[in-house]
C-alpha cells in the first residue's frame, strides 16, 4: 500500500478572524464581515477552509523554502496553473486541474498528494461582533462591524509519499496527469519511465519536496485580519507518523465532552494497538510550552514506555518536524 505521512495539527487562535465569509444576508448592518463558521446541532464552530490552509502552506513554501510556484493562467471565467509538475514544486505536491478551452487542448488533472481537512474549532464558540468606526475624515463617522473568535483549531493532513514526483500520462480518470508531449519536459528534469508507464522524478528531488512540505509547518504564516488580530498559525501541538495506507487514525484524538475538548490518551493508545502493524515510524508528538501544559506528564510517560509499539518521541513541534523530515528518504524509493 501507499506510504503516507499523517498529521494532526492544533493551532491556537486566541483573538482571531483567520478566514472570513464576507457580508451575510440578514445582518442588522450592511458593512459587517462575518467569519466562516459551521453548525453542529445548536452549537457554532468557527473554521478555516481547507483551501485557505493550503494557500498558507503553499505561500510559506514559496516565501520560506524557495519553492518555484506555478504561474496562474486565466481564460475568461476559468483559471489554472501551468500544470507542470516536473518544473514547479507546488504543481507536484498540491495538484491541479487544467482544462483550457478548445478541442485541440487536452485536459490534465493531478490529485494532490497533500490532502488536508478544514481547521475547525475543537470547542463551540460564538464569534464576537466588534464595532468600529472610520472617523479620520470630515463629516459623520462611518460605522462598520466584523467578527472574531477565541478558540483552538484542529486539522488533519496526509502526504502520499509514493505520489510525490510520480506522474501518469494514461487516458484514464485520475491518471491523465500529463500529456504524452510533456514526457520530454519530464525527461529533461531527470524523470524516468517505470514499467507500469509512470514517470518518476529523481529520488533526491522527490525527497526534497516531501521533506520541505513538512518543514514549512514550523514557519507557517497566513490568515485574514492580521493587521488587527495578529495570530501565530504555526502548530502548537503536532502528532506525526508514517503509515502504510491512506487511513487517518489520528482524526479522533481530540474528544469533546460537555462543550470542552481535550487530548485523549486512551484514544491514542487504541490507535497504536489497532494500527501497530501499519505504523512505519515512531509516533512523533510535538507540543509548544504554554499550550496544553496539562498534557506534559502524560506525553512524557508515553515517550518513556519502552513496551509501546510504535515508540513515541516527544519534543517541541520544531524538533519533531525536523526529526521525521530527516527520515523521509527511507520511505521514497530510488
């Protein structure tokens, strides 16, 4: 089965409006900006869309790690990237769909090796309506409103290590990643064709892209309303591992009871017992001091328990990202 790096991410958003929904019908005033939120029963949960999170990630890779980002082309109401995964790092890792107009132009698609959920508040939170005025001009002040919240956002992601740097030119749904004519460009980048028809970039290029995708997490930046609600969106708690298969057993480690959420050690132990034969690496837990300090003793106990399979490595978020990133080459074939 395919090897995946899987991750659970918690982002502390103590005074934030990271992803807005714009003006909402039925609001008392016209110029109010609402945050994105969803309903579960009678409760409200602010969230950041998966698209926004991926945009932070992609932009950080360009700004901090020097990725060559694919240019955007536009044809009237549609837009697409260059769809050149050998040349552009983000076309490879983040996927694309290019469907230009005209019968002579071929449609190509690539399912993103990097998949992620929305970032959703782990506890219900009713956003606060903040009232302000623009009064630096002559005449009456102009009132406006916007929403913000204080919560912890949870998200999960997976990175398909077998798919990074691997492309198909088959006329089959999900496999028309590149055109036949693009094979020459792939070869110029060092790609070779396997017996099953897939084009595969050099191992060092594949390893670098996968490793740097992870290394962007400790320097992640982005979000709306940063001028007045500056929020550090780097993960404050991370759980990472390499898994044989595409399931995501870390999805339910955060549990909610009586409108309050916490990390479940029993849930993690159950995951380790049920999927122990599928974990290909230790489970890396990274926590920033000052965030969920009540979990310190429990995480230390896990890390010190030599009987566990897989083993648990516990350190800061930056340290665990660096350690798992160092091992990526072991799971990407040459």
